[in-house]
C-alpha cells in the first residue's frame, strides 16, 4: 500500500513529465505516465496541477517553536526546514547544536529539520569545536560580520580562523554580510541628528554595507579555501560580485547547475541565497502603515536592487531562496528606534513557496527554475541528496500546486499559521493574492495537507544530517 498521485504535471530534474508518481515506505519509487493505483493505495488526483518536490527552506530560525513553524511551513508546501541553532548568551556553538538536536529528535517538528550551527563568539572559536560540529551533523557554520551591539560580530581574525577551520573540517561557512562597523558609525550619526523613523533603520544599513562585507567574505574564502554560503543577498552590487567571481573561475552562468554553488578560483564553492521579501518588496514599504512588519536585516532595498535580485533568480546567479523566518525578533537599536518595542525579524516560512511561485508566474520564470530555487538548490547547497527533487529514491516529499485556482494568503487559515502576532506563524504576507493554491502536501509519503487543510501528525519530522560524500 502506497501513496499514488495521478494525472499531474510532475516537475522532475529532467523537466516536466505528464503523469503521476508513487511513494512507498516513505520513498519515491516511480514517476511517469505509467504509474497506476493498486488496491489499497491512497490516491490523490492532481489533474491539471503541478506536482512539485516539497520545498526546502534554507534559512529559518525556528528553535523557539519548531512545532508551529514546521506546520506553517508544511501548509505552504515546505517539507524540509534548515534552521539555525540559537545559542544562549555565552554558549558555544556545539552546546547550542546539541540542544537543538535534542529538541528535533524529540518529535518537535512536523517536517524534517537540518541544522546550521550559529556561532555567536567567532573570535573564541577553536578548531576542535568545528570538528565537533561536523560530528554532530551540522550542515554549516554561521558567522556574522554585523551586530557589534549584540556582541556577536566576527573580527577579521575570527572570520579567517573560522573559515580556515571549517575548510579543513569540510564544513561550509555561512557569512552574514553587513559591515557592522560602518553600520555603527551610521547609527551614531543618525542618533545625533535625531533621526528615528522606520526608514532610518534601512538608511543605517545601506547597500554598500552589504557589498563591503560580501567582498570581504569572498576574499577570505578564496584565501582559506572555505566553501562559502552567502545568505540573504539583497543588492545588485553583491550579486554582481558573485557573478564576477564565477566568471573568473570560468563557470558558466545559467539555471542548469545542480551543484549547490559554483567553484571559486581556489576551489571552494560559493553559494548565493536571496530571501523572499527581497524578491517581492522594496524599501517603499517603510513609508506605509505596515512598514514595521517588514523590518529585517538586511533591510528592504531600492527598486533597482529588487529588480537585480529578480534578474539573479532568473539567470542562475542565485542558488536558493530562503524565508529568514524569525521567531526571536531583535529590538531595534534604541538610539534610532521609532517606537518603544520596535523589533526586526520577519516571518514567511509558509509564504516562501507560494509567494515565489506567484512571483515567478508573473515574471515568466519557468517552474523548473523556481523549483531549483525553492527545493533542489537548498538541498544541494547543504548536502541533502534525498531532498528537494522528484526522482526515484528521493524521500516522498511532494506538493500538489494548482495554478488554475487563485487564493489569498490568510493568517488564520492559510500557510502562515494561526494568529497575527510576532510569534511563529504570523505572516506579513497575509492577504496577498497567490497565483495558485497548495492543494496537497506529504512528507515521506505521510499526508500533512489535503485540500489546503491540515491533516497531518505534528511530530513526524526527523532530524536529518548532510551527506559528507559530496
Ligand atoms: Zn537569518
């Protein structure tokens, strides 16, 4: 007895195949026009719909409440979430990773979870601890070039060591690219001038702060040989730096790459991520009543940067699209805060897939490319070969997307969860019109969403670890 999806347009790595697929024992066994149901099979009619691999969100912070976030993710067609650990003040990355592993392994998530090891004290990082992160199944080490005010910013020495240690251990490094010292100078200046609007938050984190940090991260990666993953790139200049580096390495641009990043001149790989909010919104949002909902770092950018991000999604410069779903918003620096309690940190773990499919339909980007950005690109980037693609042997994570039916993203019943609050599930995309609807979602062959309604168990998600073979 298996799960059989019939009559759809199945988006596979080789293109769109008319027909169906079969999942047995949690694994995708068969795809194509010849798939038929056997007695006892559970049958899903996907007539007229696209059948997609479950989404893989490469960027979220959900350890405060993985249950709520994972259900919101699945409602929006995302069946694998790659979350950062959340170190406590003064806690090292391996201790935080252990705690996160225990939470996930205890059945806290509805979908599978892989873990990125956040490092909040990069200048004290030891090589032994990096090796320990690998042994604990981390798929990346994350360091920050911003946030001196939070005490987590890496110095040049810290960045160099982290990358060197990670390169030796075979662990990829994620670098939050904003120049924290420049931002601090701009905060001081804005505070002295009494500027404290929502726009001030964006003005003290300008595009050049991101571009300086990207240049630094890429230079350090080239020197150390580290594989470098650049989260939430949001400016034309940052994306151009990635393009130029790949051109120098002789790599071809284009959407066909399945390697999760392209080789840098030194042999380390560089992978570029964009986040969904930087694809669909510009800084004009900070002038609207809902502007507070869109406070995020890096901030929303100019219209020309948004256009550059869209072009980089289409042309293959960007490898993955994340949500940066955050459950622990950070208080805006009080020196420039427009109101008491103003926070940054965005939601969107459930909105990511339907909003990007909607954007892509409008922009004329082929669905195969969108699936790379949403599913196979993130899986490849972090070493999860059984995730993010529909082919025999893959995990049975499947989404049925009906592009013939428009829908509205609803904060109460829709992909992002239960209530409008700063907690997990709240969505600033509430009310957005979608060019389709998530009809059905299963994870490892277990139905989670049927006709848009939650039917699944909330605790079936497994802790996954990256393959070290690639
Ligand atoms: Zn983040």
